[in-house]
C-alpha cells in the first residue's frame, strides 16, 4: 500500500504558503461530508451510532482526505475506489455518475456496508472522487440485520454487489433501486440511507470543485505535495524509533461455528523508514463468519500508521512506508465464498496486535490491551401492534491502562469509533425497554493504572416476539494486562426468560425471544497496566 507525489520542498516558493490552508480545507470538506452522511441517515446504526465514513480521492485513486470518524470503514474506502477504477476506466465516467459496491471480494468489507463512489468533474475534467460508506440495517441473508453469527458462506449473508454503476445524471438507476428494495427487510431504511450517501458525495463533489477552482492550475501539485508531506512525516516518525522486531498473539473466542479459538498473530518489523506488518501464522480462513477481507484489515494498518504521525495530512502518504502482508486463504485474507459478516472482532484484535507488537520496539508507547469488543446486536420482530421493527446497535467496551493513567471505560477504541445508541432511540423504535445501562463496574483489569470497564445493558422485550443476533467477543480470551497489570474480565451475555430460566450465550449467538424475556450483556474490561500495589487510592477506572 502506498502513495506517491512530489517533495513539498520542490513546490515553487510562492505556493508553499498555500499548502497548509488547502490541507485544512480538505479536512474540513471531508468532515462536512461525514456530518451530512450521518445527519441525513434513517437507520439507528447509522444516524445514532455513526457507523459510516466519508473521504475524498484523486483521479488515480489516491486518498486525498478522510473524515475524522470511523477507522474501520475509512481504510476500506481505499480498496473500494481502486476496485471501481479497475472495472470502469476513468475515461468512461461522466458528471452525475455514481458507483456502488459491497462485495468483500472486490473492495468491500461485509455486506451491510454499502460504499457509494461519485466521480468529480470540473470543466469536463475528472479531478477526483467523493466516497461514502454506510452500515445499512438489512441487505438480506438468513437473519434480520444481515449479520448471521453462524453463517458459513457469503451467500447466507445477503445481497452481494460487485462494483457497478448506480447513478446516471444524478439519479439512482430504477432497476437497481428495485433490486435493492426487493432484497432488504427494511427497504425504506436502505433507500433512505443510500440517498444520504448520495447527498454526502454531492456535498463532497461541490467542495472539491470549489477548492480546485480556488487553487487553479496549481491544485494537482498542491495535492501531490500534501501526500508527499504525509509520507515524509510518517517516515520521520519511523526514523525516530529504534529498529527492531515485535510479535504479538491474540485469539478470537471461536469462529461462531466451531468451538476452537482463532489465533491472530502479527510480526511488526521496523527498519529505517519502513515498516512491515506481517500476519503470517494467523489462523487459516474459518468456516464461520469471523474472516476479514483485506479491505477490512487495511483499516487496522491505516489506523496504526496514522497514529505514528498524527499531525500529518490525513491522506495516502501515511501508507507509503508500509508493507502489509496478509497470507492467502487466512482469516485476514479469505478466499471466496468465505463468510465475513463478523469481521469487526477480527480487525479489532488485529489492530490490538499491531499496537502490542510495536510496544516491543518502542516500549514508551506500551499499553495494556484494549478490551477489543464492539458487540453488535441486531433486533428484529413484530411488536404487540403487529408492526415490524428492526434495529442494530453497537455496545462498546474499555480502553487499556497505560503508563500515563487509567484506561477509559465504556468507549469505542482503535478502529471502532461508533457511539452507543441512546436508550430513548431504542425504546422509541422498538418494543424494547432498557432496564439497565452503565459501566460493568470492576471489569477493567487491576493495575497501577486500571483497565477501562466494559458496559452493561439489559434489554426487555415488552411485547410481541422477535429474533436477536448477538455478535460479541472476549467471552473466553481476556484482554491481557501489561507491565504486571491484570487482564480484564471476560464478556458475559445471557437470556433471562420470562419464567425465570437462564440461558447463557457464547460470543456468537442467535435466539428467539418473547414478551417478558430479557437480554443481559456485559462487555469485557480492558487490561491493567503496572503492578496493582503501586496504585494510588484515589484513582478510578471510569476515566472521568
């Protein structure tokens, strides 16, 4: 992965003062796209949780600017744009065109994430692309919400869309619209969210045109300079760190079908101004749906590379110094037709593994493992009034303790930056009452600096009946501590039936429930840092 461009020092002296204002303007444009995308969405997973991402690209597919939003989707936009360009030459594109995809084997991640890409023109010349990805409530498959925890094939997960034209002259193709609606249990939400994606790319298109007009003929050179600047700053950060090799191993609880753990292994090798991240030794691709397509794993690598030089421009230059190795037919690079809907836990543990391996090279950055959980729960069914309901939410966990202090509890970490869905939204859109919500007190690992606590939620179905798909992690494999700190507590989930019976759930589960049944979820705590006896009595784990 990488980006090219000219050295900023080669810019004519008169242009150098214009580079930084352009960088800020591009970042602001991408952030405004993100605000438009989430603000205009219909489904709760998008509008409330913020499960979407927006970015701007150059005509050759290089990332120019991305919103400060959800790293899990931001990194995956890069392969999506590349997949569109590979199938549709730029010379065939016209103003008002749009392209849609979700195929994990052609630039996508998992099927609920639809990516819309719009070419941007100025004076008849292609000057870039505006792209927006959004998690949709339902795109078909064997379970409502399109995240079947026991899927064994991509064909069970929903409608698979290879890169294809979606819009012409600014209008959604009516035949594609009919196809999408026919394959979703919530067609109104799908089409509404897709319209929000088009609006976001329209805004991005206008802003990119305005910036190109403002900079005139110097616009391409300034964009190249910003990408080169990100490359240089990232390499400088690498040069400041010692050469070395670090390794880390973690494991998913299971693949959702079998009972065996799924190992994630990474070797990080730093030499001079280059970094190699190698997942050789990780599990072969699994029968269950925890496989992660390369576009998804790239998100973890991009997150880490951005962390090396956070002040660098947020573009393709951050990846130029990276060699990313994803073994074929592995859990981080599966072959078709692998199931992939539960890839979030895999990518989160992969990101944790990269950070852990890097700490062996740069010990001053060491921290205990984040909890590594973003539990995804899809609710669907029929309420007491006979009306159907559907809602998907993400439940966060905790951040690892570190040398500077306690980890924060109840927060999305690393590649996941989704918001917790407000209680009021859940109760307004479904016949579900939230009977408990707060930190899972004491779940963070003990240490001089405690790990952040996970979250607890109690859901009661007040009427009707329905189906729940639960996709969690860390039910068996705890987040480890560092520097003598203790591991975090495990995740827990169980059903309390209306008659008092208790049914314990594993990390991947699907079940039916009826009025009076309760779902209890407690996400894992993060690891603690340092020997617990060195802890100050006044410290807390909540991060307040």
